[in-house]
């Protein structure tokens, strides 16, 4: 805490192969109307021109070099370097709005007990739109947030500001894991952390090929792990619904990858959590002998997609 009693802020970026975006991201932090007290960029073993781009900023930022270990490991390194009372995350390809830190500083003056702050994000690039929103604004009801967050990750990580002492108490992000941020928000809620949501757009969240479609099956499995780990934190009916949906999606991805034998137990697991016609249909189809099933692979993929569309339509 500064001598004036105002909390200090560290802005942290995890960067890997980010030469095309990193200068714009760092520039958006340096242009804040409420300046960050510290800016830490972890170069996570990049082999492109990321280091060259970062060198242009000189001593205005702190650059930490480390072997490539993935985004969660890079952010864990950044938190160890951070000195601010609150740590604000930014993606190496995202752009903060100029008043992001100003607005979050104002929220903390009004609600000094808040542990985690986040806000809306405008998606741009390959897809356009806005990020999903939580129930309510301002200081959020933890029970309502937990239920909706369990259904889907409503927290846009590059908009996050987290109390550093909370991070030190809870420990690091899970490394080599495709839902590390999601798990951390659930862990924070379990610990009793208070969340604050600003409905204003705090950043522009870039979507491009390398962050849009890589490892969908792996990421879905990681989300399923989060739902298993935190199933006791929500109503049993909600947990069963979400776990069944996870396993159906995993089965669908496996079918799309041409792995029907691996998909079968996923669909059976979905049925074990909650009866659903889609999972039942796939379980029956995948019991057919391989010689019958193999020539129908493309039809099975089309059927999978049709069933998924139907599940979200009026007749679902």
C-alpha cells in the first residue's frame, strides 16, 4: 500500500511468440490514465522477435526471460516478480482501454475489501462480439456467481485484477493445464474471495487462429476436471447437468477426430450423470461393429453436429 493509502498496481503479461501483438499490448498499459506502478512482461521462451519488440520499451517495463513452460507458468513467474498490492493480468495480444486501471482503482476506493475485479471485453479479430457476463454488477453475490461460473467461464482473464495477498494465500495457477484461469476463479470463490464486475468494456480481446482453435478436446477435458474438482460447491443437480454436458462434448470431439472407440465411454459417462437422447443415440451407434460403423464415419460426424444444433434449438 502506498503512503497515501491507495493500493499499488502491477500489470503483468505472459508473452510467447508475440512479436505481432506485444508492442500494442504494452503500449495500452503505458497509456493508462491511472498509470501502473510496475509493468512485468515474462517472455516465455519466444524464438521470434518478441524480445526485440520488448527491448524498444527500455526501462519502462521489467522483462523476465524464462524457458517455455506455457502461459500459467509464465503468469506464476510474473506474480513472483510483482510488488503491487493488486496484480492486473493482460494478454500479450490484448489491448486495455485507456481508463481500465482508473475505473478499477475507483472501484477499490469504494469497495476496499474486494479481492478480484473484472469487466466486460470486446472481442475482435476472427470473431466479433462481447464476452459473457456474470449475474449482476458491482460487488457480486458469491453464490449466484458460483452457480453461473460453474456452468461456463464468465471471467475474461485479461480484464482481471487480483489482490496479491490472495494469490500468495491460494498458491499458483495449475501449470500445463488448459483451464488454469477458470480453476483459479473457482478456487478463489471457494476461499471466500469477493468479486467485483464492471459492465464497461475494459479491454479489446483479440481472437486469432493460434488462440481460437488449438486443443479444443484438451481444453474441454481440462474444463471437465475443474467441474469434477468443484462439484461439491454447487447443487447436485447442477453438477450432474454440467458433468453430463462435458462428457457429451468430449465424446463429440473424439468422434469428429475419428476416434469412436475412445468416444464410447465418454457418452456412457454422460448418460451416467444425466439421461439425454443425444448421448443415448451415440452410445447405441457406437456399439455397432466397426465394419458397419467405419463406412458411416462422415455420416456420424454430420449426425453429431445435427444433434448438437438440435440441443440448442426450440425442440431440445
